[in-house]
C-alpha cells in the first residue's frame, strides 16, 4: 500500500478588488507560517457575492464592506457572522505631480479633465468618494468629468496609465504600484466619509476545510493586522 | 427603466456601421482585386479583431488613447481631442472591432463575381468607379446586406473593449452590454433581464431578416 503524505487542502479565498496587492503578501506570510497554500480570486465584491450565491466554491470571503458579507450570511452561505478585519483608507491620486493642497478647488479647474472613481453603486470606495465630494459640495460640478471603474482595480489602471488626471482609490495602491510608477497622492481625512469597514466571512464551502478556519483566524491575528496597517488600512 | 443605454447602443452601432460602409466597401473592392504580399498583410491585420481577445484590443487602445503619451498626447495637444472615455473613442474602437464583418462578406462576394461582368462594362466605356457602383455593387446586394447587418449586430454585442476604454459614463459610454454587467453586479437581475431581452430581440429580428432576404434574393435571376 502506498502511503501518501497528507497535504493540507488549498484554501480558495475570494478577495475584494482593493486587496489586490496586500493579498499576495498575506498569502506568502500565511504559507510561511502554516504551509497551507491560498488560491486568491480578486474581483469586485459585488461580482464575488453573485458568484458565491450561485455556488462558486470559495472558502473565505474578504469583502470591501460589511453589507455584502451580511447578505451572504443572511442567505445561508456563510458559516459565521461577518467580522471586520480592516477599514479602508481613501486617497486622491495621480500619475502627475499636480499638487493636492487644495484638491477640491483643483478638481473644478480646466486643468483636470477626467476623474476616476469606482462605481458607487457596487464599490464601497466609490460610495465613500461620493460622500466626500458631496461633503465638499462639488459632487454635481465634477459629475461631467467623472468616469466610473467597474471596480477599484480599474480605477487603479486608469490612474497608473494616465488616462485620467486624478482618481480616488485605496491607499494600498501607492504602496504596491508606487514602486513601479511615480504616483502622487493625498490621504482623504476619514471625517469626510463613513468608515469603509471591510468584513470577512467563513463560507459554508470552507467549513470542512481546516485550512480555511486557520486562514480566517490568521486574518484576525496581529501578524496579518500589521501587514494590513503597512498597506494603509486602519486596524481597530 | 432607464432606456438610455439601449439608445446609446443603437446610436453607436448605427454610426459605426455607416462609417464602416463608407470606408469598408471600397476597401473590400481594393482587396478583392489581384494578389500581393502587401494585401495579404493588410487583410490579416483587418481580420485580427475576429480572433484577438477584446481585452487585448482594449488594452492597446487604452494606451494609445492615453493623453500622457504617443497618439493620445498628440491628439490632446494638437486638437484638444480626448478619445478615451468618449463616444468618438467608442466609435473608433467599434470600427476596428467590427471591420472584418464588413470587409469579409463584401470581399468574397466581389471575388466570386464573373470577371466578364466588369470587362463588359469597361468595353462599353464605363469607368472603374461607374462599373463598381452600377454593375458590381448591385450584383452583390445580399452580401452587402449581410455585411451591414453583421457589422451592426457585432457592434451591439461589443463588451470587452467598451469595458476597458469606456468608463461607464451614463449617456456617453454606458452601452447596453455594460448596463447588463452593471445590473448583474448590483444584483438587480430584473434590469439585467430587461436589457438582455431587448438586445436578444433586436439581434434575433436582424438575423432572421438577413436569412429571409437572402433566401428571397437567391431566387432572383442574378442569384
């Protein structure tokens, strides 16, 4: 009889688009600590939720907000109630050094032709951006300059390729892409938008996968929290 | 329901098809005559959108249209034109994307016409252009219609390229296929279904119309 070494099962993680860069670091750190491999699938939270509710075989879901994991929990797709693992930080960002001291005024000038934001109807960072623009009283005035990314990743593409003059995105972009392209940015003060609480759920599919539970615990551990913090996320 | 994505899609398909007809038919005529290595290369390039993933086309157009460098910068600096995230940009992308559907059928039809047809016309003293317009084109009507309908329908079905260079702006670049995608993401399946049903009906009627017309044409003495 052949004795097979018992490899731990891989863990499939559905991760919100804003986690694009940080998930790689988490994946490596988790692998180093536990030997368990993660297969991350990154996409907009809305799309991932639609896939999960239609039977996609994911074990853990890291959302960009709380309402999507809540929906999954209520729909019976999650094993536990959602928990907050980080909160997002919104920045205004550009591939050109245009100076952000007085950015709300700058957005109104002819110098800025296109502004990228994530689709507010489906992306939490887009919703936060609208709140900021509304608070500053310029939402309607900049509407004609606004282009909508289907997720925060597309906004990042628009910023880094320079097809837009500025964009509103996650702070984790500058940590990752900042090493490859010059990016200029300013952190938007958190008082201007409702906190972007990002929630996680262990999915029904992951209940019988011990690796899934370990990854779930890992994300809430100090090690993961310090990685999130280094990418600009706020940690309770 | 917001019908603007449907109107925008029809407008995009209409403008694209009209431009393709004006540019594509003479181009197909040029391609149909004689063989040279140069023509093969040109035809290969025109046919590429048929097999290339739309994301490849979208990615290159995004780079080409970027006001930061190259073509996009030149257009921006010289004419203050920005193609990315604009309706004209979508038209240009659609013209490239649907080009094979206009050129293909017209070119093959012209090649299959008996050579005597054009020769007789030249013998009677007609110019090349007159021959093309009044002798050749009327003889390939079914193929012209097929080319027009396919170009139109293919533009209606455009998604990947628009997703990459459109920016989802209501009334400007949010075409019906994007509206469906958007509605699905929002889990608003009722709207997704409405848009999808409209697209389905339009394309179905168009394809049926081509089949019926071509069947009728086949019975004509020239067929």
